[in-house]
C-alpha cells in the first residue's frame, strides 16, 4: 500500500472513513463557499436585480446533468476499488484508462445536447419570461465546458478508489481559487455579468481537469494513468457502465424530481425563483457534507468485498451511518437556525429571503436522513447492486414528488407543505433499501465463507 493511499483492508474503519471523507467535506464546503462568493459578486454588480435569478433558474437543470456525470463516474470508482482489493494491477490500469477515455467522449455528447436544447429545457421548468434570455445564454456557456467537468470527475473517482481524497481536495481548492479570481476579474472589473460567471466556471474546470490528469499520470499510488491505456477496454467498459449508468440515472432522477419542484416554485414568480435558488446554494453545501461519507463508504465496501472480507465491508456501512448522522444533524441545525442571515448574504429583498428561509428550515434540519439513504445506496453499488437504488429513486424521489406536485400540492398550495416531500421520500427509500441490503450482505457472506 503506497503512502498516499488509504488502507481500507485493515486497521481502524472509522479512521479510514474520516481520512477519506473529511477532505471531501472540506473540498465541498470550500467549493460551495466559492459559489456563494460568485453569486455575491454577481449580485453586487447586477444592475437590475435579475442576474442572480437568471443563473439560479438554471440550477436544477445544471444539477441534473452534473449529478448524471458524477453518478456515471462512480462506476469507475467501484470497479477500480474491486481490482485494488483483488490486487490486480493490470486491470486497475485498464479501468483507469477506459474511464478517462469515456469521460472525454461522453462529455462532448452532453455538451452538444446542453447547448442545442437550452431553450427547450428552460421552458420545461417554467423559467420566468423576464429571466429567460439571460438564462439561455448562461446555460449554453455552462454546457460548452461540460467535457472538462466530466474529465475531472472521472479523475477524482479514480483517485478516490484508492482513498487519495487529499489530492482531490487540493485540486478542488486550487481550481476554486482560480474561479473566484476570474469572477472578480470578469464580473467586477470587466462588468461581464452572467457571461463572466460562466467563463470563470469554464476556466476553473480547465484547471480541475488539467490537475486531475497530471495527478493520475504522475501518481505513485495504486491508480496510475498511462497513455497507452487511454482507450476502451473489454470487460472494463461494460463493467463501469453497468455500475455507472444506473448510478447516473439515479442521481439524474433526483434532479428530475427537483426540476418538478422548481417548476412548481417558479409559478410563484421571480422572487420565489430567486429565493429557492439562494436556498439551493446552501442546501447544496449541506448535501455535499452529508454525501461525503457515502463517497468514503463505497470504496471501503468495494475493496473489502473484492478481498473477500464481507464482515469488514458491513462494519464500514454502519460506522458511516453514525458519522453522517452526527455531522449532518449538527450542520443541518446550524443551517436552519441561521437561515435568515445566510439568505441575506445574496439578497436584500425581504420577500426573497423569506422564500429562501422556508426551504432551508425544512430541508436543512432533515438532510442527515438523506445522508443515511446515500450510504445505503453507495453500499449497494459497492456490493454490485446498482439497479436497486435507481428503482427506489424512480419511485420515491421522482414518482412520489410528481404525485405530490401535481395532485397533493394543489390541495394545499403553500411552499412549506411542498417541501415536506423531501424527508418523506428519503425515509421511504431507506426502508426499502434495508430490505435489499440485509439479504445481499448475507448472500455475499456465504459466498466468501472459507471452505470447510
């Protein structure tokens, strides 16, 4: 085991999980803070008060595609981690090369779709007319850079499979500093508005992707990228897609459900749209804190199952749940308590702030439940069961929210009631996940029992 890798096959599970997830949490928090700084700069130089709303209205759609990218990249994480557990170095190299090659090709495809269908997508979410033209411009610029984001996410996923999350954290912080500096230059100095925000984002992604690739090429750890492995391999590509596509669909379905919610909120007007956009910024920060533990649990489960140590894989799941409950409940309470002052950072309008507070109080205080659900989903992916989390997401995050928005919400048309669908769906999904987790873990334990 190299010094930069985390030994997931022996030693303290809690310490190993913390070594992986704390850098991810720090990275995600700093990234979210950078995004808040971006929006604050944009607000400060916004002449008519519509720029923040124009960027924010794209948020649910952007999150949909971003989650799809992140979800698909988990396929490489699981497969590479299993190869590490088995000690199959040649297969690790092949899987890493296949992942990066796929990220480049898949990123170009997503860019074409996003740029060409911007107007259609924004019509789907009931984008207010006064925000529409600038939202379309921002959306197209954003998606032009998606290939860079996809390459970086697959690089991160490969590095995380060996537990090297500190390197990812340093890349993310450096790229975030680049983003803020470019936003200050393009928005504050050159007064380029939402175009400046979009260009600053693309430039930061270029930095992310370059540093991620350099890290993999120069790695002295378990996972290293070689030029002659940058192509599609069988069976690595089908295995990555078998795990990654359902995971991507699952995360994409989360976002589809949120798009439906956003569509309902957008019907209340531009102030509600801006308010939920602000709340989403802080909720996204909290989600990344809660989600970080699941990113640590997944390679722990994959590596230990690959090594045949099912008992240790199971322990990592339950220790991960304890961590995410403690961390998520603490930060969720802080977010709910200080929802007003936090919202006022990005808006001076008391109506907008009130809309933001409504969502933050309900969602922030219950986000630890989402963290538990994410850990069971990550564990099932690590156990080779990627389809089930997708099915439960389709039912409880997409189907339930659709029914709630179009059939239940009209009976009680207030936003506080609308937001209750989040924790209800998370709890239902956890219950179903437990019904699959226990039998699957028991089956794996029998498969890896030593011969009598």
